[in-house]
C-alpha cells in the first residue's frame, strides 16, 4: 500500500516535471511574430519573392500555417535542400528566423499556392528558362537578369567574377561595395549563396553567355531633385551617375537625356553638357527638354539643371529618361527618373 502510494506520488511528480519541461521548451521557441512579419515581408530579405507576400507560396513552397518548427527552418535556410540560396547569420540571425517561424504559424494554411513572381516564356531561350524558371535567379532578378548585367558592366567583369558572386555572394558582395564606394552606407547583403552542387558551373556558363548576348548594362543612376520656386521659376537638378568601378567599369557613350515638362510649364533656362533646348515629343504630345552627352565614364557624375516657369497641372511632376547608344544592350539600357524627395535613389528593383 505504502509502496503503491509512493510510486503514485513519484509518477505525479514526474508528469508534473515533464509538463513544466515542455512548457519551458515552448516558451523558448516563441518568437516575436510582429518582428517576424517585418523581417519576412518588409525587411531586406527578398524571401517573399519566392514564398509570397503572405507566405502562401509561389516559386518556392508555402510556409503559412504549416507548423514548420524552428529547427526545420534553420536547416532549410542555412543549408537548403535544393534551389533556394543559403542565407548566412550576417544576413539573417537565428532570432530573426525564430520570429519568422512564429509569424508563419500565426497565419492560416494557404488554400492555394500563389503565382510565380516572374516566368520566362516557353518560347524564350533555354538559358532564360534556366535562370528564371528552373534555378529561380529571375524570381528576384526578372526575366533579363537586370542587376547581374549592371554589376558585370560596372566591374567590366568576366565569368570568374560571376561564379564568385553566385557561389560566395555573402562574402564577395561587401568587398565589391567597398571597392566601388567605401563611403556609401549599404544595408545587409540580400542574396544568399548558391551551392555549386545544386547550381553547377556549366549552367552558370549558359546563363553568363546569354547575359552577354543581351548585352551588359552600364549602371547609370539618375536622381531628379529640387522644386523650390524662386523669382525666375522653379529649378530642378538632375544628377546622372555611372556607378561603375573607377578606371575599370564600362563607359556609357552618346547619352540622350530627355526630361518631360509637366503640363502648364515652360523651360526658362537650363545648364549642363550638351543642352539642345526643348521640342515637342510626338508620342507623348508633351514638351521635352533634351541634353546630348558624349560620354559618362565609370564613377563619373554630372549635373543638369532646368528652370521652369508656370504652374504644373495637378499631380504632374517632371520626369524623363536617360538612354545611351553604346555599349548596346537588348534590354534595361534606359533609366527612368521622376521628381523625388531628397535621399531616394534613382534605380529601383533588383
Ligand atoms: C529563389 C527563391 C527563394 C528565396 C529567395 C527564398 N526561398 Fe525559401 N525555399 C525556396 C525553395 C525552392 C524551397 C524548397 C527547397 C529548395 O529547393 O531548396 C524553399 C524552402 C524553404 C523552407 C523550407 C520549407 C519546408 O517546406 O520545410 C523555408 C523555411 C524557407 N524556404 C524559408 C525562406 C526564408 C526565410 C527566405 C528569406 C530569407 C527564403 N526562404 C528565401 C525558394 C526560395
Ligand atoms: C533572393 C533574391 C535573389 C536571388 C534568388 C538571386 N539573386 Fe542575385 N542578387 C540579388 C540582390 C538583391 C543583389 C544585389 C546585392 C545584394 O544585396 O545581395 C544580387 C546580386 C547579384 C550579382 C552581383 C551584381 C552586382 O551588382 O555586382 C550577381 C552576379 C547575381 N546576383 C547573380 C545571380 C544568379 C546567377 C542567381 C541565380 C543562380 C541569383 N543572382 C539569384 C538577389 C537575388
């Protein structure tokens, strides 16, 4: 009787202990879902390009409401099964992974997988299918691999550079940023590292050759600022910069800058290399101011100003394009700009 009672007491104690143990583990494994959402959806991570804005899936699997555990997530992110790039702790901390897991598990299970962000047409080149549909580079870089082609022109790079950028990205990218402009503050590296066993060199070579066929793109940035009225009119400044590596990156040649005047305004004066005056643009039926600039070498920037009289029609802001004739590229060679607040940058997307 006594021993039975003793055993019973021990059993109760053991159960109670096991309970607190489980509770403690659960407490440890709960992150901050609000921060998880911020990191996943609004952070600098690009996870949503493949997993969907609400973690409903897309090119990558759905994560919402699937009860993925912290350990599973760490394994999947640090050492992916297949085509996902690996993100290292400097890009995404363990705590941030825990917060994301907690967030995904607050979401309902997705009734249907979301659409792919980008899809290469079945009639397109094989290398494009590889880059966009099969390896997923194009889920972030679009159907013409815009950012990698800008980077290649800015570094006047070869295939060795390309391989390092893909296989060892988290290490190589900050070094390149320092080389390009040590002063400029940049956020964390966004793209992860791809494994050569999942993305073999032969496939990268196919993509590289196709990128060369499309043509590398000089990394031009155009920023239009200003808008303070004065006695003579309202003056705007356009800064055009070649962000390539000094003495190495490609030169943009024979540039045409076209600035569309908002309805209701007229050009009073302008400064900067090669100002051609204004003309009527047939296509948009608006007045445009035009500059022709012989070249912009790597790391060079030039300023162009224009003073407008009159009052722009509601919501109309000056906007325009920078195009160049050489080197030739079949896509992405035109930079769009529009009036922006101080601090913003001219080239969006990746
Ligand atoms: C290029 C597209 C892509 C990006 C970007 C991406 N993933 Fe993935 N992810 C995948 C694919 C595809 C898989 C399936 C496994 C594989 O192919 O590696 C996956 C698998 C996962 C899994 C495992 C899912 C499961 O079913 O167990 C998690 C967790 C995950 N990703 C989280 C993330 C997080 C967090 C980020 C951002 C830091 C991210 N992924 C960025 C494509 C991507
Ligand atoms: C998660 C989105 C994402 C995926 C997937 C991705 N990239 Fe990137 N890549 C980026 C971003 C963002 C940058 C800009 C630097 C940074 O923050 O990492 C970049 C930079 C690069 C660069 C260097 C560009 C420069 O300015 O020098 C190359 C080259 C590149 N990517 C190639 C690839 C290839 C090839 C693949 C597929 C095997 C790929 N990327 C997949 C997001 C991605």
